[in-house]
């Protein structure tokens, strides 16, 4: 997942996933959820938030929501490291 942060808020968010329709759905929702939010607000998004909003996904595929959130957390961490080095 890639993020562009401006003035402490997520200005742009994108992802690269191609193998799983469920993962694509969670990633798309996640990028929409975090755009315009502060970094702190984006960091509070949990897999459960995605699972609640994407109806009809079988429980055995809920792990894809956690995967999307882990990608977000990694992108936030990378962004923080980049901001610290400037």
C-alpha cells in the first residue's frame, strides 16, 4: 500500500493487489476510508471495520481484511520513518 501524507492527513492512498477479489474489495474500501483522515485516525482502522462494511464475505476470507490493515500499518510506519529523516 502506498500513502501520500500532507499536513498530517492522508491525501492519497493506493494499493497493488491482483490475486483475490476479497482482498481487492477490502483494499479498495480501506483506501476510501483513510483518504482525508489524519494519520492517527487512519492508524485506528481495524480489520473488523472492513469486515463490518463488506457484507457476504465468508468467515474464512476475513483474514484478507487483516492483511489489508497490516499493509496500511506498514505504509504508515514507512511514512513516519520518512518524515523523521527529513
